[in-house]
C-alpha cells in the first residue's frame, strides 16, 4: 500500500465576531445571549495587566477571553475566543454593523 499526501483548502465561511477591549463586556453579553460574561473580579497577570476578562460558556467548560481577543460566534451558535494575531491571519472583514 502506498502512502499518499493530499492538499486541502479551508472552506470559506463567515462568522460574527466582536473584539473584547476590556470595557465592552456588557455589549458582548447581550450579543451572545448571556453565553459570554464579564468577570466581576479583576485578576491582573503578566499576560493581562488590566485584570479584565470574560468567561465564555462552552460545551468544554468555561474558557477565558482577555482584552484584545476576538469573541467569535461559530456556525453552530457556539462562542469562543481567538487571539488578535491569529484572527487577523484567518479572517477578513466582510461587513461591519453597529451593535448597541
């Protein structure tokens, strides 16, 4: 039996996303229908000097999003964080809408 290597291209898809800036947690909470919650406790650290973060409820448990991270709504309605540099490498802006 021969080993074969194939090349694959990621399918194009559109997702909704909001960049968390440490202050817009309330708006992200409304947008996510309560699945993303601003932490009431500041926990400053080396990677997050402000201590602000959001808690994202996922099937795997609670995942943390820090200021600068994009909060993505996946195709199945799930939410997850993505670091800014990775987000910018993978996604391009298609439409910008105001959210209140």
